[in-house]
C-alpha cells in the first residue's frame, strides 16, 4: 500500500512538473515572440517589466497599494513606450504626444476602438461607443447634431437649476453647522451630475440629490461591477454558467432593457401627439434624421436604447470626478481661486445675479482652470486602440492587431509638451506671452475671445480643419491635453461636459469659499476597465466649505 501511494505521488509530481515546464516554456516563448515583433528602427526592442508566468504584469498592478501609480510606474521606469502583459494578452502603452496624435488623428483609420469584453458589449450594444466602420460614421453624424452647441445650450436652465439645488443644500448644512462645514464633495457631485444626465437625457429625475435610490441605477452598477471581474474580462462563456451571480446579471439586463424600452415607447407616443420642441436627448435621438436633408437611415429603437444608455452611464461619474478635482485644485491655490471667483462675480453681476448663456461664454479664465485640471487629473486614465495594419510610431514598428494604449498621466506631465513645472496646477500656461487667450481643448479662442467649436463638424471636415494645428500646440507654445481624445473619435460629449461643468463650478464658486480639509490628500485610483480605463478619487474629496459674501 505504501509503495502504491509513493508511486502515485511520484507520478503525480512528475506529471505536474512536466505540465508546469511545458506551460512555462509556451508562455515565455509567447512573451519573447510578442516582444520581438515590436522594435525600433535603430535596433532596440521594446522595454517591459518582466512578466510573471500566466499572470503577466497583472500582479504588479493589483498587488500595489495604488494601481494607478503602479501603472504609471512602468513609464517612469522604461520611458515613453512600454509593453505590458495582462495574463497572456499584451498591449503597448505610449506617452509620446506625436505617437498619440498619429494614432488618434493622422492614421486614425488604422486604429479601431479597443474591443470591449462581452458584458460591456452587451450593455452598450451598437452604440457610437462600440460601433466601427460605416455604421459608426452614421451614428457619429447623427449624434454630432444631437450634441451641437445649440442643443446643449437648450439644457442651460437644467444645469443651473440642479447646481442651485446643490448650493442650497450646502448652504443649509453650513447654517446648521456654523461658519463652515467639512464635506466630501465627490458624493454630492456624483448625485448632482446623475440628476442632470437623467433630466437632460430622458426627462427623468433620479432624485439622487435627495438621497433616493433607484432600481435602474442599481442594476446598471451591478452589471458594471460584474464586467470588471477577470472571469468576464477574459471569457465570453462564464456569464452563461448556472451561477447565482449570472442569474442576477440576466435579471439586471432584463430590467434595464424593459425600463429603457418602455421609456422610448412613451416618448415616441408623446412626440406623435405633440409638436412641441424636443426637451431631452432621447427626443433628439428619435428625431435625429430630421436635421438632415440627405437620406440617412434613422436610428432603430435598439440603437436609440444603446446610445441613450451609453450617455447615462458615462455622463455623470467622469464629470463628477473632474469637477471634484477642479475644486480641490482651486482650494489648494487660493490666488487662482480668488481670480476665477472674481471673473464669475463680474459675469453674474452683469446677469443680475443670474448665470446666463451669454455669461457662460464669457468665463474664459474658468475655461483654462478646467483645462488645467483635466490635464493633471484626466477622469479617463487612458485610451485603447487596436491596429488594423502595421504602422510605425516615431521609429517603432507596430504589427497589425496590436493593442495600443495611450496613458494620459505621464504624457500630460511631460514638460516638452506642457511647459515648465507640468506637475503644478497653473491655468496660465495656456495664455500666450501677450496675455491673449490661446487654444483651449475643443474650443478655439480668437483675438476677440469668440469660442469656435470643431466638435460639431462631420469627422472629415473636422480633421481637415485640425491639420492647420499640425502639432496641436496653443499660441502659448504648450500642447493641448488629450483628456477627451482627439481626431474623428474625439469624445462626442465634450461640449456638453464642458458646459455643464462650467455652470456647476460657476454656481458653486460664486457662493462658496473652499479650503482643503486638514490632513487630506487626494488618492487617485484606477476605476473600471472596459472601453476606457477610468480614474477616480479613492476616498472622495474632502473640503472645508464656507459662504462667500455676494
């Protein structure tokens, strides 16, 4: 008996070591082969952190106290291009501005959006976020009009109303507490922008500012949380296993679909019975083809559902992150805070204490404050693309079907692109030497400070106009942050986001003074993976808020 056990143990150990050796050989041969495919014209091979067997560099990121810092650490160690392994899959990550612009603009037809995992694909379906080719161009053309300046301005009163509601809540809390109060503003701003996106997208009040939960949102969050699990990130079949989590997942998708389909049908019936102007994004999506004389195929109900959901899901958390970190940056720099508050006060006084659409356009310095905050703290930590054919990026040979990531943090911290002391919050870096406003994000500011937007033109015309700014530099000689992407796939909601952020900031900064809470420091972390790599303040943003005399 002992002999049999010993023999079995010996055979098992031998078999295990043999399998381990074969798997190890296969894995590291794969790593070597993939690394040799990417090389520089001068003979260099792409640098990389040595991957662990099967898990790659995943363990380097997820064992770290801060995943975002660990991810950026690859570039701090190896430079502007690095190869990263996620299990047996790999990508290259770049932080070179010229490489990024070639990927996003000059050779953008060669780089498709990164294919999302099966849950994200199911959630967003055939939306403009996930589409490619001719179908994407059709969606993009229709959606450009939906997010035009004219229609975004139509939501001005909603932006102001909900921002004033939050300001009223803060005022009540201050009255109850005394002269000031310590707030974690991130939670409040998430609620604010969730209410705004609900009202503007489908005339639905989530009442998040009132602390009300909503089953629709709870199901969305469950789907998104499930989508970040490795079993869904790296498989398509796991969701079909008879597990309780998958039954709950199926129920969540069913609820979301029923909620949106019922809403779409209701709005269609209302629109048939009324000739009133469109009041929300859903109406605009349903009527999108009415804006064009050409015979463009209208969006199907399924496509309307997919695009509407993409707007709701991606239209509040990223904005809340950006506004939270903008207020945090201003609280750290009292002189900049005072300057932007003076500009806001002047504009508000012209409007009789009210923020008008004309007043929003006059907040030029606030534009630069936002732009600088989006540079230092981009809510999307990076973009991902897949090369369709081989390419060359600043001498680096890129094979076809190569996953390429553009990592914003190290890119935006490069003094070659963004001037001296890029680690400092300095909105003045976007002003030229004579003090004339320079190019800010998607907004070109002329000598008369009249904003002109490229983002509402069709992609081909937009790219043609962009060629005039070949290196993407402002009059001040610094580059533009890539927070909203660039090129034909530049974020559709950029103008919407910038407008609502300006309104919320103007309302709050007009009424309140800010200081960073004692012993608080923002801890930024990687959020969900999917179509994007998001970033968020891990413990929120704690500020001391007090009333201003207005």
